């Protein structure tokens, strides 16, 4: 291909070319508008940055080729016939192109989000280095504030939320017996919006005045006054949010319209249920964070008065709008994990999920209750007094549906045949650690207590118990569980267990003591603290370094096993759900023929139980010899 | 125990959980969680906390016990390809584990509500203290005690106090850990805290809401003193308030300048040896006269003019390595022209060679 | 690198796939609702929530903050905006007409319908912009101005998006696309357009009339 053709066709060349063009466009636009309205100087760095933050990502997405098909379609030009050239990956290079295959997109998501996890984690290491002793050692307060803000934003918007979308992307079409997602091109677009958001947030460190430094919550009015770095968050979140809404919409449509024959809602695996409910949350709640950031953006760049009390604005409005999204967001970050754990506990304990229907109902209950509790983040914010007690009650009631889940998993373990594989270990670790984090959540909901502990390290402890001990443990569990399916290879079980024990122990040593310093009076978001907290902080920092290193075990295991691990059989866990009935990795279009679902997904121990059958012409799986040591799948004929 | 567990797992587990729960409760109650109790709200909140701990331990122990027991009792032998019992549910169990948590959280919520009502109960004739947050310092004034202004919070023991919390700029949060109570300082609102100090001592006001660069160091002293000492302090402050004015008029400009420097909150950001401040958010002012000479020349200003514009329009000229938008830009409104002059003279006189 | 590449590429392992396979198997249609329709519906739900965020801001200024509405000394051109409302509502009918045209293979109705809808939408936008020019307050004047421009501007942006979709549909209609069976390209922008109209009625009612 000539360079000219490369620059015209979709791909990295055109994406690269789009960047100077977008920048030039931004400069031109700003100059034109400012000249028109008689501002001086005509070229204003902040205004250009703001516009460029919007045009450059769009330029990139267009350049890489997410819109080519739609542009042709919309202009009425003959569309390229569907030759599936954008489908499936033949070499590693295909992972760097716009691809419409849900399996490729799933892996693109997972790898990309882990890169941001590593970046966010390394920032946490700098945070801990700074906090190892009182006083200022490595970073000045401005950088410190930037570090934890970017740390949390990456972890939440670029890791937990999208990595769940990635896992679900890979697994859900297979689980429900669909050849792909409902809107494969939208799926690709969702993915490619994501890195732009992440790059933007990381790049904010190079902005004039430093990275955005107002926490991941970006409360007004400080976020409307800080330097230009804030804009990288305000706009970055829009891209991450749009990506998240588009994926959720895609999941909902896929799950509603593309289930295999016989796959009623009550026969769906709980992971599908979990993503169904999560997607509802995303579609309904995410526009609120978009709104809150629009307000900040407008106040910052056009001088409007959403948050200026002197002109009639209202500061607390920000928090209401923000938390109306961000509380549901914590369930967006947890429900898919609940789904993963249900799969793993049942499969690796060889028992049907206890109380399947209640498990599904409890997800729905959490979604509904989740919309009624946002102000529990505002108990000390000076908001309406009357709202506090009702919000305390609804918040505490969430213990009931969540309890249903915890107890049902325990009942599933009871009298099972428990295989302590790495995924199972992480699932068990999750159950105990999340219970602890959930209990601290209940404590936080009790207003007189939270008046004291709000904005302290007790909150930081809660965050990490539910997000690391909760969500991240389920992510690890899920990745180990589906690793053979995704890569066709088996991971190293010994290293997996080592990873579990190291992270379990040092997780607790890192985040456990934060409860103590928090209640004792150490506020969060500080680069410097009183000497009385020095000992615990030193312990926390040292543990956190080892905890961080334990991740290297995981990374090493994943990379080497992916490259040269033993080949995996189709169904190493002898699971019943459909994704395990096809080869590992699955064929390019998932199925030769859509399977028919004839029973529940977890009928372990029920003699002769089958979840899905494939057409009788060909068996979907030829049991392969090497690999994880499971027996041939029981369901093939 | 081991045999019991194997023979009657449920009974054995109940026993095991009972013992662990007891141990757990002893541990959580033995931990010294809180700072000292210095207000009447503290014991109530601490008791509530203990109750929450007592309620939480059995929940956690139960989860751990079932999980651990299952792992040990039902672990698969290597090569075991059998399945577990196909139990799909048990309505009675499910009803139990919906009902019990429901009752527990409802009871705790009611108890929490009662405590909340108690600590926020109306007071009779409280001492009113206005609290104002500003990046990055607190100011206090006592409107009913002759408008005393102070950068230190002094409170009488055993008297109801109502704090009315405001802010000049962004969100802050007024918190004294020993009192257990906090509230955000919200632009456009006055938030309130009511309490009764109950222990003589010195504590810190901590800013608990991220407010920018100096958030970590936004601290002020609180002193709880006997009512007599409090009255004496008020009298003294009233005196020095008049003195300060008199000094400014009468000539003790250095004392007046120092007071202005601390009371306006400059010490929150600037190091100045004479005023005993050591914060490093803004440039140090110990060498200001030299700097003013140098930067003043660059801007065609006399040193005095330079310092004055530095205070009234901080962003007009930026000291190298410092950013715009950090130093508050509204001192021209906060300070009268005379006060401004006093401050400028003071700053130039205490910095550099001609230190008094 | 090669072995890694092979693994990454997901080379079919034991299960040698049929090389001459032409495409995915037909997905099972498990719901009577069509995917595109459902997708648009969900998108609209999330759009409604975005408006919800802006209405929350409005609520805080006007109800919680108890501000006068409109701000002291300002006037909202209720009548002109009312005429504009009528224009937008009538465009919903022309849209419906175009869709019926597509369903009945009535090309003229389809083309004229789409074109009129787009023109009516454009008229609406122009009147709205004209209103901004003459209204006498700016978004940066006070919170009421901020919310007024915020809500109407957000809606205007939606009209703009709707117009873009309509333009595409119109181009395709004039190029001879769409048949009685295959007219999703008219139906889906149509749903969006109706949503934009309904949303305007809510916006108009709350900020001009109430
Ligand atoms: C995955 C994310 C996640 C999850 C799942 C949760 C779950 C919960 N959270 Fe948490 N929360 C966060 C992430 C999460 N949280 C974050 C990030 C913040 C800080 C934001 C910031 O300011 O930066 C926060 C802050 C936060 C606050 C605000 C504190 C403050 O800033 O002042 C509160 C207050 O009510 C709270 C409560 C709860 C509750 C009640 C639950 C419940 O859902 C927990 C329910 C679970 C259980 C209770 C355990 C299992 C149940 C049983 C075993 C049954 C029996 C139990 C009982 C009878 C108690 N959380
Ligand atoms: C999913 C979410 C998530 C995750 C996974 C983490 C992971 C970690 N977090 Fe984070 N954190 C948050 C979400 C998360 N955090 C949120 C929401 C906040 C609130 C922010 C706010 O106030 O706005 C917060 C705030 C926060 C603070 C409080 C800052 C403050 O208030 O001043 C601290 C302090 O210790 C901290 C520490 C850590 C540590 C040590 C990890 C570790 O688990 C990280 C481990 C990972 C790695 C280390 C990277 C991978 C490892 C390698 C590549 C190997 C190389 C390693 C070494 C060289 C050591 N976090
Ligand atoms: Cu003031 Cu933090
Ligand atoms: Cu919450």
C-alpha cells in the first residue's frame, strides 16, 4: 500500500494524521470565535486546549476507522458488502485495528484496561511512598493531589467499569448462544473511545499547572477554579461515559433479542443476569455524570453560574447530580463481579447455584435500591436535613439483597465438591473481603458515626475493601476462570495460587490498618499528616509495595502462559454453560449452528442434566488431550 | 472439636462461631479506636460504634466460618470428578436470611436515628461561634462576645456551643476529631454544629474536605478552657482588638502588621519568621524586600507598589515556579487601604537585612 | 514473537474450523422487539436522563434557591416560543407522513415529508437562535440565564443531531433508497425526532409557561 492509500484508509496512519488536523482545526476555531467576539488575545492556550480535547479524540476515532461504514451508509453510498474482514483476529496485529468481533473486542478491552490499572497502581505506589512518613518527601502537595485524583479516576473509569465490559463482551454472546453482539460496529466504537479517555487523564500531568487535583469526585466549586488540568478529567469522563453507555445499550439489546432458542430469562447464567442489571444502571445513571461534568465545563469555559451562589447557583447541586450517578456506579463496579462469582462458585464447587431465582431478584433489588441512596455520600455536606434519615434507611437495607447473595454462595459451597483452583480461591477471598467492606459500608451509613469518619482513611479502607477485595478479586477470578477459553492455553496453577496468597495477605495488611488511622482522626486526601499516625502508615506503605509486587506474579503468569502454556481443552472446568461447549478459543463465529437450550445452566449433580444441545450433525467440541486436566464435557452427544 | 465438626457439622460450627464471635467482640471492644472524648457527643457516638461492632462481628464470623468449614470439609480429593448434592434452594433458610439482616439493620438504623436526634438537639442559650474557612486557614469570631476575632478557637468547658460554619472560597470541612463532629463549609450556605465541650485540653481543627494545595496543612488550634479562663481570654482579646487599632493609629505598626498577617490568613501559605509561620504553599517572605526590589524593577514599580499589587492582584505578576489562581484575589475587599499599607510596611520591614 | 502471535491470534486449535465458512450463523431472534428499535429506545432513555440532570440544576436554582423566574427585569418571549413549539410539533406530523410514504412505497411522500421535516426543524433552530440574540440576557449573567441557556441549548443540540440524521435520511431518500420492507433508515431517525419534539414540549412547559 502506498503511503497515500494508508493515509486515506482506516488505521493508525490516518489516526496519526488526524491529530495535527484536529489541533489546527481547534486553533482555527478558537481564533475565529475569539476574533469575532473581539477577545484579546485571539489565541488563548486554555481555550485551544479545551477545544482540542474534544476534537483530537474524535479525530482519532474517525481516523482509526470506527465511522467509515456509517459514513458510507448515511450518505447513501453503496456500503462495503459484509465480508467479515473486520471480524476475528488472525495475528496479533489485528488487535490494533478496528475489529467487530466481540471476542477480539473483549481482549482489546481487557488488555487496555490492565495497562491503565498498572498506571493507576504505580501512582498508588508513589502515593504510598509519599505517605510512608509524615512530612513532604517525594512530591509537592499539588502533584500529590493530582496523583490520587488520577489514580482513582483511572481505576474507576478506565479499569473496573470497562474491564467488566471486556469480560462480558467476550463471554456473554457465547453464554447466550449468539454469534456476536447486537451492534458489532457500535461495540468497536465503544472500545476505541476508551483509550482516548485514559490517555487524556494521564496526559493531564503534562498540563500547565499539573494534573487535575480535585479527587475523582471533582466537587464544585474547586473544580471550576483549578488550572486547565481539570479539563482533562471533565472531558475525559465524557468519552469514558459515552463508551460505557454504548456498551450497556449493546448488552441489553443483545441479551433481550439474541438469546438462543430455549434460553428463557430463568435459564440465563447469573453472569448474564448481572450484566443485564448493570447495563440498566449504566443506561439510566451515567447521563448524570455527563451532566455534572457539562456544568463544570460550562462554568469553567463560558463563565456560567451553575455553582456560583453569588449569582444564584447552588454548590450542593453538583454533589446531588454527581452521586446520583456515582453511587449506582459502585454497583456498576460490583454487580458484574457478583455474576462472575456465581459462575465460579457453582462450577468449582460442582453444585447448582443455591436459590437461583433469589440471586436474580436480589440483583434487581440492588439496582432499584441503588437509585435511592445517593445522598449517603453527603451526610456532612450541609444538604437538606430531612433527606438524611430516609437515605440512611435505604442504604442500610441494601444489606438485605446483598446478604442474600453472600449467603446463597455459602449455601452453594455447602456439601459441594470444592476444587480449590485459583479462580475459586479468588472467589472465596472475594466473599470474605467483600463482606468486611460491606459491613464497613453499613457502618458508614449510620449518620452519627459517619459524621465522625467521613472524609477519613476509614473511607479509604472501605473503598479498597469493596473495590479491590471486591471487584478486583472477582476480576482476577474471572480472568483465571476464562483464561483457557480466551487464549486456548492453561495458566500456571502454582503461580496463580502464589498470586492469590500474596495478594490476600498483603491486601489486608495494606488496607486493614487504614480503618484504625481513619477512626483515630487521619483525614483522607492529605500528603502530610500528624506524627501519631506515622507507625501505621509505615506499615501500610511497606505492605502496599509487596502487594503491588504480587501483581507481577499475575502478569508473568498471564504472559508466559498465553505464549507457551499447555493447550487447554474446550472445557477444563467441566462446566455446563454454553461458552465451554465450543473449542478453546472459540471458532471465529462462535457456533456453526446456534445451540438449543434445554435446561438450567448449573445443574451439577443432577443425573443427565444438560444445559444446551447442538445440532446432531456435528459435535461442537472434540475433547482435546492436553491441558487443564478436566474430563471431557458431559453434555456432548 | 474436630470430631464434633465431622459428626454434627452444624452444631460444631455453631459452637465454633460462638467462640470466635465472643473472641472477636472482645477484640473489637478492646481496640482503642477513637481519640479522647472531648464533647458530650463523643460518648454517645462511641457507644453507637461499639454496638455496631458487636453487631458486625457475628455476621463476619458466620460468613468466615461457613466458608472455611466448607473448604476443609468438602474439599475435593485430587482426581475427584463427582458432583455435589444438587440442592436448588431452601425456602425456610432463605426467609431466615432475609428476615434477620432486615431486623438487624432496621434496629441499628433506629438506634442511629435516636443518637442523631440527641446530638443535634436544640440548645438553650448557646455560645455562638462563627467559623470561616479560607484557603488555607480558619477564622473564628464570637458575635455575642463583643465581636472578638481570632485564629485560635477557644471554648469554655461545659457550655453549649453552636458553630455557624461558612467559607470565603471553596468547600472546606470543619472537624475536631475529639468532638467527633464535622460539617462542610459550603459557599452560599451556613451549616451548623451543636456541641458541648466536656474536657479541658488542646486539640486541632482539621480541614476534612479537599480544598486545594494547602488542604493537608489547614489546621488550627482549639483550646477548651474553664469558663473563667474563657471570660479572661475574651476580655484580653477585646482589649487587644482595641490595642491593635490603637497601635496602628498610635505607631506600633509592627505589632499591628503581624496581627493582620496572621488574622487574614497569610500565614496559611507564606513562611515568615517574624510571624512564626512556616507554610510553603506560596513563596517565602523572609527575603521579600530583596525580591520586591528585583521584581519591582522588572515591572517598573517601587518595592512598596510591587508588594501591594502582589497582595491585591496576585496574578498580575507571578513569582517564578508558582501558579496563578492559588493566592486569593479578594484581599483588596477584605482589607481596608490603611490595613493594606500597614501590612506592606510590615512585610518590607521584617524581611531582608534591615530586620528590626 | 511468532508463537505469541499465534496464541494471540487465536489460531483455531484442535477444532479445525471449516475454512470455507462464509459467515456467522443466523442469530436466534428471541424477542419480538427489533434490535434497532430497542437500541434507539434505550438511547432515548439515557437522553431523557441527561435532560434530567439539567432539570435538576433548574430545580435547584428555581425551587431550592427560590430565585425569581425569569430573573428580575428579564422577559421570556412566551408567544414566539409558542409559535416555534407549533412548528416543531407539526414537523412530527410530516415525519410521520414520510414514514407512511416509505411504508406504502410512496416515494413522493417520503421525499417531501423528509424534506419538510428537516426544513421545519431548521426553522425552529433559526428562530431559537434569533431568540438568543434578542433575549437581552446572557448565560453568564446569572444562574437563571445559565439554566435557561443550558436547557434550551441542550435541546437545540438535540435538534441539531436530529437534523443531521434527517439530512442523511433525506439524501438517501433522494438517492432512491428505502422500500416498503427496508426503511429502518427513516424509522429510526423518526423515533429520535419524535423524542426531540416531546422533550421540547416539556422544556417549553417548564421554563416558559410555569
Ligand atoms: C464496589 C464498590 C462499592 C460497593 C459495593 C459499596 C457498597 C456499600 N457502600 Fe460504599 N463506597 C464506595 C464503593 C462501594 N461501596 C466508594 C468508592 C466510596 C467513596 C467515594 C468517595 O467519597 O470517594 C464509598 C463510600 C460510601 C459511603 C460514604 C461515606 C462518606 O464518604 O462519608 C457510604 C455511606 O453510607 C457507603 C455505604 C455503602 C454500603 C451500605 C454498601 C452496601 O452495598 C454494602 C452491602 C454489603 C454487605 C452489608 C455485606 C454482605 C451482607 C451480609 C453478609 C448480610 C448481613 C449484613 C448485615 C446485617 C450488616 N459507601
Ligand atoms: C478500583 C479501584 C482502586 C484500586 C484497584 C486501588 C488500588 C490501590 N489504591 Fe486506591 N483509591 C481508589 C480506588 C482504587 N485504588 C479510589 C476511588 C480512591 C479515592 C480517591 C479520591 O480521594 O478521590 C483511592 C485512594 C487511595 C488512597 C488515598 C489517597 C488519599 O486520600 O490521600 C491510597 C493511599 O494509600 C490508595 C492506595 C492504593 C493502593 C496501594 C492500591 C494498590 O492496590 C495498587 C496495586 C497495583 C499496582 C502497584 C500496579 C501493578 C503492579 C506492578 C506493575 C508491579 C510493579 C510494582 C511495584 C514497583 C511496587 N488509594
Ligand atoms: Cu480546607 Cu481542606
Ligand atoms: Cu454510595
